[in-house]
């Protein structure tokens, strides 16, 4: 193996810290630098891992020869460090979601990266949970029949826009929204689960009755080119016990997927798929073996078929709480860099990794949701 890839992180907050910790599990990449406008935070994080600390992205790229730059600043502040790293010729930029909070910024960022020959990935972390990988596999392989409908709800505690970033929480929340902060996750899952289908139209509503300085919530309906209709809902004004609640249902013509990704009131984390009853026992064993080859362990059983009043049997697949946990995407991103592909060998069953183009398309959909909610009309993409 060659020398480890040299990584620099911009942003020493929650996400920057998570990236630094994940990199400790990788011997193919090494954290060499951390930059943050609050220099003491950069020094604290860098000091834990023997990296160098800098006051901003420009200082970092001036002082280091990086292979990968991670943009882990809050939502509204991705463009500046992204631009600095691309202009400096860093070969790969891994940006936290959303890529940007405006279409203009997203377009200019991606145009610059293309001009400079810089590879861009976006860290849509939900793609790396085994339950999400399995959900996509079932949909793509017709194991719940033709996909028809999806319902996804991702909500935050009201402490997120009011306290998460300390004194700066109100200012930063005012520069983003639940559409950018939360729906960027679910929009990406919709695009990934159902690809190559495209989001063709959106209709959405929002409200500002609690926070005032940023929308309280969005509810959106997405219309896909393959006929699937999707409901997305996200708010961050919930007075609830947990920081995040996340649940979804994917409906097909012959089955469906139930998924509680994060704990909620009277809910436990878990994943279950009611599969097509056209599948044979050998089909089920083959599916299970295929998933196991990617490190995904499932339990398959036959249960009473409630779609027929409990008569007959329907194959089901289950996964425990561990399967719903978001894992680090770093092993796959490094695979992609070293193999020179967006779909490395151990990810090939799951399409491509989330690229800058995925980040850009997610911004387009999210901005259409916002525009629809403000105009009270359907937006075509």
C-alpha cells in the first residue's frame, strides 16, 4: 500500500469531530490538519490526533499538501472553504450536506470543481446504514413489487435551532431551514432508493408560527418520473424527549418496508420488510446470501399474510437496531479514490457513492420545495 492519503478538515464542530474520529479507523488516510475560525477549537481537535491547527481554510491549504479536504462547516458556510480548497488544487473535496443553501452557490461550486478537475463527494450519511442499503436493494430488485409510494418523516427537537450551535444558533438557523438541514437527507434517500427515476414536480407548504427567524416546518409532496409519489415532512420545533425522530414507509405493489430509524415516543428502532409472496424459499436464501456478501445480516421468516386476513404466509425480512445505525462512509470514499470510480467494488450493488452531482440535484429539489411553499404552487424541475 502507498502512503496514506492526507486529509484536512474545515470545521471543528460536531461533524468535523465525527470525521476526525472516523479517520482513526482508516490506515489508508491520515488526518494532518484541522481549520476553524475559532482557533482554539481547531487546536483542541487537531491536538487529539497529532494534526496541525489553522485559523481558516486558506491558511490550511497554504500550509499543507492535501489529498482530501472535508468541508464540515454549518450549512450556510460551505461555499467559501469549498472554493478555497478547490482553487488550491486539492484533488478530492468531501462536503457535508447540503452542498449549498442556494442553487446559485451549488452551480458555481460544481462549475469550479469541474474546471479545476476536482472530484466532489457529498456525505449523505444515511446511505451508509445497512438498513438503508437493504431498502434500496429490495426496491431496485423488485422484491416488494413495483414501488408506488413513500412516506418519510424526519424531525428535530426545538433545541436544535435554538441551542445546538451555542450563541450562534439563532443566526445560523436563520440562514438555513429544516428543508436544507433535514430534508436534504430524505430527498437524497428518495433519489437514491428510486434511481434512475427523477423528481419531476414538487408541491410544499411551510409555516413560521414558533421560531419566526426561520421556518418551523415543511411538508412536501414529490412526484417522480416512474410514477412514485412521496410525502416528506420535517420540523424542528418539537418538544420531544429525543433530539431526532426519523421514520419511513416504502410501499410497493406486492410488499412494503417499515423503518423506524431513530427512536420516538412509543417507538423502537427497527426495520422490517414484507416481501412479495411470489418469492420462493431458494429466492429468499439467495437474497440473504447476496446481502451477507456485503456485510449485511438479516433474518428471514414466513409470517401470516395480513394482506389476506392472516390466511397463507408472506416472507418477511428483519434487521435489528444496529442495522439502522449510520456508519462512516470513509471506507467507501477511500475505495472510490484509490479505484478511480464512483462505484467501488464493495459498493457496486448499491449504485454510485453520493457525488457532487447528487449534492447539486438535492439542492435543486430542496430549493424547489422552498419556492413551492412560498408561492403555493407546484414547481416543475
